[in-house]
């Protein structure tokens, strides 16, 4: 699709604002760890006459994968429209190469500068991704595609039951002296499974390493590069696929 440069600039300004707003909301969500955790626990009394308690459930409201996908959509749109603008503006070009792989070929210097800023933003976003606690064993939840669960944890529920202690037995002259105290008695147990929408730390760390390699590659390419109907560019997906792929 061919566009005039002025049309691309006008389009880019609007999409910059939309993407920035979307990423800001995702960034705020990632700083609310309670949205990414849940649990399901059910009570069972030890005898049939024991107290009946309702189950307790907290649903996982957000997952890392959902937020990555939303960020991916916004970033691809932004990266593409800026690419269209900057490819037309510049003649100095070089390939962006990471680990021997050409992510984008013949990239203008001005777009490289933009990508360096976006790589910084992606690093900040990834650094805020909630990760699974390392002191608990987590496994994939077979009922979903992007949540984790723990093994079932059993805990007792106790209830204070009044007990009498005869300090002095009754005599023909004095009544018995009795002390009453409360004793904690196990009346049931909880079966709890913790749930999380976070990701393993190794996955997040892998993304951080990739985005750091991307930043280094951009600097190398910018040094190497030296070089008007506009052709619309679609390059953003190659960047986000590389960074966010687990």
C-alpha cells in the first residue's frame, strides 16, 4: 500500500498516542500482583455433625500471557506505522542482526533510534512481569493455557472448646472448685490449591536477555549504517515475536 509521507506522519502521531496509552495501562496492571493470583479451598469436617463451611475461591483476574498479547498488538501497530514513516525519510540503512539472524533488513538510522527507545520500553515492561515464587513447586494448570497451580495443601481448622478442670473436689463442707478453660480442638481441615497467572522467572529472564541482545544489535547496526512515494511497512511482528517468544 502506497502513502504520502504527510499521511504517514499524521497516522503515526495518532497511533503513537494510542499505543502509549495501551502500554501505560498494561504497565499499571502488571504492578498489581493480586490480580494474577487466586486460590480454591474447600472445607471438610472430621465428622458428619461438624460445622459446614462454604468453599472459598478467588479467581485469577489477569495472566501474564494476556498482557503480553495486548502489548504485542499495540507494539506491532506502532512499530509498523513508524517504520513506514522512517523508511521513507532516511537513506542510511543497515541490517539488524541478532545471533546471526536478520530481524529486519536495510533499516534506516532514524528508525533504529526509535527501535532503541522501544527496546528500552520493552525491557521495562518485561522487568515488571510477575514471576512464580521460587519457594513453591508450580505446575501447568491443565484446565487453562497460561496459569500455574501448586500441589494441594492440607491445613487443620481448630475450634475453642470449653473444658472443666476440677481444682478441688467437693466435700461435705465445701463445693468443688472448678476452673474452665478453652482448648483448641481440630474440627476439620482445609484443602487448598494456590493458582497464579505469573510465569517462571527463567522465562522472564530469557526475554530480558533477548531484548538486551536487540539493544546491542541496534547500536552496532546504527554505527554501520550511512546512507518518495512511501511503501507501507509491516516489520513490528518480527520484533515482538523475537522478544516475547517463550
